[in-house]
C-alpha cells in the first residue's frame, strides 16, 4: 500500500522534472541563455575598460612568457565579448613588441573565434537556422556551409565584416570546426601583423615601418570594400535577371471574341500587302409574323 502511494507521488514529480528539463534545453531557451551570456560579457568589458592598456601599459609585476600567454587568453575573452580586434592588436604591439605581440595576438584571435563559434553552435544554431528565409541569408548560409574554408579565409583576409558577427554567422551555418579555425588562423595573419607592427612603432609615427603598416591597413580596407561591392552587384544581377522575350518572328495569337454575338474573324498572317481579315456575317432570323390581327 505504501509502495503504491510512493509511486503515485513520484510519477507527477518525475513528469514535471522532464517537462522542465525539456523547456530549459529547448532551442529558444538556449538562445536566451546565449543572449544573457553575451550581455554579461559586454557589460564586464565596459566596466573593466581594456582600452586602458594602451595608456597605462601591462602591469609591471607580470612579465616574460607568462605575460604573453595571459595576454593571449585575455585577448580571446575580449574578442568573444565584442571588443574590437584592432584595439587589442595595437595593444599587443605596444606592450610586447612585434616579435612577442604577434604570436600572442594570433593565439588570442583563434581562441576568441573558437569561443564564439562554440557558444553560437551550442546555444544558437537550432533556434536561428529555421529563421534563414531571406534571399541574402540563404545565400550567405549556403556559401559558408558549402565553401567554409574558402569563405572564411576571404572574410579574414579582407576586413570589413565584424569579427564577432562572422564567428556567430559561421556557427549558425553547417561549417565544420577545423575549416573555421584553420581559416581564421591563416587569414588573420596579414592584418594582425600590420596592426601589431603599427602598435610597436606608434611612438615614431613618421618611421617607414609605421607608414608601411598603416598603408597596408588602408589598402586592405579598400580592397575589402571593392570585393564586397562586386559580389553584391553580381548577386543582385543574377537575382533580377529579366525573362527572355518571345521571338520577334512569332505571330501573335488571335484574340477570342468578346461574346456570342461578336463576328468571328478569320485570322491571316500580318505582312506587307496582306488582305485585311474578313468578317463572317452571322445570319439573323426574320421576325415572327404578328397573328393578333
């Protein structure tokens, strides 16, 4: 008797636990958790103000290889929290120089991209993929899913797409982990190196090395804008291609008569000297005689 009562009490509680677990693990609940995590990270970054590294420098009690590794970890966390990479690259060059700053910045870039990709894939993909209905969204998703390495390499080589936005867009697509991380690591080398070198020579802005680095940054930005405009123009042209017109020599179809009393026209091909279409007169029945007289 007591065992039966225990079973009756346990079954509703077990069903409630299952329903709560399903609700918490649903796609929209995970997406809400992702939004909360990113909002908390962005708020933390605003309170800590990492841009002070450019003015105050790295703490003096941290130096050597440990400082380089710690900066790379902090770099990755900051990029996942929407801190602009150019700012962190300049700080890496100003604090550690180009030789130690470049490896630290690249490691932080791959780490931050992996964190964003993992969060987006685990918490946001299932909820956001059904929303990819627009023409541009479907085209971007198909490009990233079918040509993941090539597409991500182009995004990293030509700056223009925000780093965090590219990470989360790739996470929502079907791109694999390995192509994403390899393309991020290789494609980020040129621009990261340019910013790190510029940061290391920021004290002498008229030096040739600083001017070359800034010139490379400007040229790569203009190249990215040109490539983006060309891709957009080509895609718009494909999407808005008009239908092919009918052959000019094909005769037009004759129009149907408007009603039963309209004369039936015999159609003849149009051309110089062609007779006009002849109309066939429909005979009219004579009126019935008046028999009232």
